[in-house]
C-alpha cells in the first residue's frame, strides 16, 4: 500500500549528497510536505551553498543549524521546529547525517570510534528522544490510522556495509568504526529495533533503509566506482518509505525494498 506524503519532514545532514537530494525530492512530490526542515552543522558554510540556493526557490524549505553530536544544538533545533509548526506535529524524521573515517582494524583509533558512535548512533538516539513529543503529536492527529510515514515515522539511513552476513565492500575498505556504528546491522540496527518496538506503541513507525552504494563525497574515498547515482538512490528510498507499514517496524530494508540480511 502506498501512503500519502508526510505533512512535514526533517532531514539531518541535508547540505549535500543523499540528504540534499532527499530534501529536493521531498519538495517535488505530487503532495509535498508543507514544511521541510533541512539541517546541517554549518548552514552558512560553503558546503551548504546548494542547499541555500534551493531554499531561495522553495518556500516550504527551512534551513536550521543542527549538530547531531551536540545535545544543546539538537534541543535548540527542536525549539525552532516547534515554533515553525505552530502546534502541529512533526511527521517524518530522517536520521541521515553520518561520517565515515577510513581505517583498517590495525590502524583504528579510540577517537575515531568515539566520534563515529557519537555521530552515527548516539545522534539518532537523541534526535528520536528530543523530537519525540512532536512525532507523537503528529501521530495523535491520525490516531486511528495504521503506521506510515504520512502519520509519524523515524527513518534511520544505514548501510549494508555493516551486515554481519554480507560485509558489503570489505575488499574496498575496512572502515572499522563506520561498520560498527553507522550501519543498521550493528549498533544502529539495534537502536532501530528498539525504536521500532517502543515507538510503534505511540503511533510512530521506525525503520532503517540502506540507500545502496551511491556516488557521494563519502564514497569518493574508494577507488571503486559506486553503482548508483544519488538521484536513483533517493527515488528508490522515497518509494520504500511510502510503502512502509507496521510490518516493517524495526526492520532494515534496502533502496529497492529488499530485507538486508543480518
């Protein structure tokens, strides 16, 4: 079943790559959200220029500063979002922000592991907690409807690189801290499972999505050419989001809707 579009959405790490393209495509849906909040660490920096240019053309777009490693920054962003929504809830939260620090197992440092976990796991945890009341508000408006992204949802953008079964791309780069943290098949996976079980009772659908091996700034560290363009990936991701139901609560799917193995 395909559901209507969410009335509002927030995307972290939205200044480039997958996050920026997700914002673009959300705004071009047949029924686009009334408000899309695009967040990044430095909205006025050079890496956010494309996002700023998009905001000049899109009246439904709001750009906010949000550092997912900083609890104070997250709380300030929630206050801004709450003010913009004027009593309405936030329907969709996409935890897209993430980092990849290339390293082998022998070279991995404690500082890299801590930063990866803080960004890729703790960040999504805090976002769900801080924005939880706004998500519950959105869910309560349609309390008799089934779980869907149009009611209230948290989507964690993961990576099949951390699948314990597949270890996607191991020959291209070990990236130990990334595999242990970012991917839904490790720490973020368990967070998604816990969110799925907990928040479903509050009307909020939680799931993880692997966007595929996509050509972005992050993937440019590899000498191998990724298979997907950003546009192709996000087209698939949005299609999967629109079809999520209670059956997928806490699940991890790829950009084509296939279940990613543990």
